[in-house]
C-alpha cells in the first residue's frame, strides 16, 4: 500500500511473501517517503541488497561534535541556547566510553553507566539532566534528520530536579543593592521590579524603552518592550516601567553610546558581556554569604512570588512569558499564612450562611418517612 501519515510523519506498509513490513520513514514530505518505501520493498524482494550500517559510516560522539554544533549555530536563534548545547556536549565528551562510542552503539546500558559515573563524582541531578538533554538532542538529530542509524535509545531524565525556592526578603534585597557594583545593581532592580531575565536584559536596545519623565495617572513611566534575547515567542511581552525601574534606566540610557541599554564597563560603545555580570554576581554573593541560589534569577523568582498574591495565575503567566502555566506555578511559593488566611476568610463568610440541601432527620424519623 502507499505511504500514509501518522501524526506529522509518513509510514509505509506492505506484505511480501506473507511477511508484513511496516515502519516509519521519519519524513514529512510524501515524495521522499515514497522513495524510502520503494527502497524498502526492493530490499525485501531481493531486488536490491540492504544498505549496511558499518562502523565507518557512523561517527563517534567525539567525531560528531563539529556537525552537531554547526547545526545548533544554524538552527537555534538564541545565543544562550547554542552555548548551552556547546558546553554540555563538551562535558559529555569527558566520559570516555561515550566519547569513543559510535552513535549507533550508544544504548540504555551505556547511558546508565554515564549516570552512575556522574553520581560517583557527586554531580547534581539537575546538572546531569542537562548533559542527558544534550545527548538526546544530538542522537535525535543524527538519527531522524541525518538518518545515520535507526534506533534512538530511551534517555530517562531524573524526575525530581532541585527547584529554586530562595526568595529575597526586604532586608537581604537592600543589603544586596548596597554592595552590588554597577551594572549588577541596575540589573538587580530590573529583575526585582518586573521579573526580566538576564539574557533579555543584555539584549535590550533603545527601541525597547518607551519611557517618560513624568508618571501617568497610575504612577508608571512608560513600557519596556521585551522582544530580543528570547527563547520562545511567548517571551515577547510589554512590561510597565515603575519608578524604581525609571531611576536605573535613565542613567543607563545617558551612559550608553550605542544601541544597547547595558554597555561594557570600560567601553560604552560595546554591549555588556555576560561574563561581567557573572563575575559581579559571584563576588556579591560571596560578600553577603547568602543562599547559593541568590542572584538575578532569584530576584525574578521573588518578583513572581509576590506578584502571585495580587494577580491570577494566567496574568502571571503572561507577565513571566511562560509557555505553560505549570512553569509559572514552579515560580510561585505558596505561603502557609496565605493558605490559612484563605480558609479563615472562606469559612467566616459561609459557615453561617450556607443552608443544608436537605434537613437533617433523626434515624427513626428517616425510617418512618421511607416506610411511608
């Protein structure tokens, strides 16, 4: 029978000499899928020999590095995402059994050996999941796009990653601002006031800032348009500028001698490198001896946690720029006192006003009523 579609890819199915052949072509174009089906039928009928997958045709994980990184640079628009895969691929190569293995020889047993080795080195589950995600991405690209081999092993991530739960209180936040150097201090204010991410900050340009000198009737000073440095289109959003944001944005605009809002500390004509903020974060955190999660992401976390007390979850999702509401809920810290207040308010208002649907009857009266 001709090829047919299952989901977004084409499959083929035919019977030859009583043997049923059915397999996915892993292709989305019908004409290319029909060619794969014709080749499969030729092999099954003996008209053509099967194409052997030899050791020479499938590269090792180390040999495949350049191909995979080149694909990431070409297909992934976000620079931070490209860096994520480049760094984690290098970490995978430090495990020699994986680095020297042909891609088609990497199976569940070898992946389990890798996880055991990482556990012995006391790597956290979150870190190991990053390595496994990179390995899965590379193997799927090699198999499904380049068709170097057929089967991709099942790669199971650790289900219970450590979640960041640290939030800044007012005292710690003020201490942070007092000791943080520029431009970390300005970046911290933006993260705390509107929940913008570091990569989004570094990508802000002059056309993103619509700011006024005087506040409007709601006490706001314009809007900050976030549309660069995004991982997904859902991250594109417009955030109001508060007074605290206004007070740090205006000096940044005056200081900048290029299109970027954040500029290099020694050259205002160049954008601010990510390494500058990273170094300032490390020194500030060490100086205050705060929790290991303290930083710009924790300030975003703090903003979303407090905002969750005032807006509904779907509005918060839009403010945060999340694709799924479940991601938004991970940022929200449910407070014990808030739960108690919610229950206390509910029952104080309804305990005396909600009537019973049916009046309570004593057992004797209830039996008599039923018998009657």
